């Protein structure tokens, strides 16, 4: 009997709304690196829905196998085998990408890891390349909904440096890495899709 594939209901719920936005912004052929591929549900859905792109899944070494079976079973020619990537490592296993996508990662990283992610993304992208970051975010120290405030408290109670990131912290970090905010798009369930463009 085949074991069930790892599954995230949140990924299932948000994959189509995210795809609709990515379709507008990632409209030219190129290579997209996904950070934190997780179950692989996003990778398979986006590679199928964006056939002009080559999609490179990645995740931390200790969890990379969670996405492998779904990706292997997809039969998609534009979906690469996953690679191990910890944002803190140097160098990253890819030397360049046309865009980077990551969903629901910034709030489960400690702040030094978020810094490493932005630094690594900036080093990977050519000028004009896009970094698409999905998840919940705070603005000026305030949660955008009661559920996000509760989720933030839950994350911080775990004591591992996790927490919903505030745009007042992310924007200076991005600027220091030559990333300019090109769009901040409201998404279902009190999430946002932030799109940063790499400056020359």
C-alpha cells in the first residue's frame, strides 16, 4: 500500500490565489528558486500552471524528503528535483535565478535567518529579478487581524525567535540588500504577497 504524501491544507487553500498573482508577475521564461518547498504542493501546482518557467524546489536538509515523492510523481518536465538549501549556508547551491519564491517561511525563521535569506536572494538575482514572499506580515508594529495577532503570540511562545515579521523591519533589510518593494498584494486569510525587485 502506498503511503500518503505529506499534505498541508493551508497550501491547498492558497495555491490557486498565489498562482493567479505569480502568473501576472512571472510572465517571462526563466528559472525560479523556491525556498522552503515543504510538501511540494506549491511547486507542483506552480510548475504546472506556469509552464514557461523552470521551477527549482529547495528546503532544509532535514526536511527535504517531504517534497520528493510528490515532485517525482508529478511528471512535469519543468520541475527540477529538489535541492538541499539552508539559507544560512554559503554559498547557496544555485549561482543564479531569475526569481525566488517563498511562502510562510519568514515567520518560522529566527531574525538572523531572515537576514540570511534576503542576503542570499540578493546575491542570486540579477537586476530586475523578483523575490516573491508570501505570508502574514505586521505593519508599524500592528497585526492586520486578531487571528494574526494570536498566531504571532503562539509563534513567540515557542521561544525560538519565530514571529510574524513587521514591514518596518523588512523594508530596511531589503534596501540594504538592493531589493525594492514593487508590490504589496492582499491575499485571502489575512496574508500578503510581497514582491521585491533587485536593483542594479
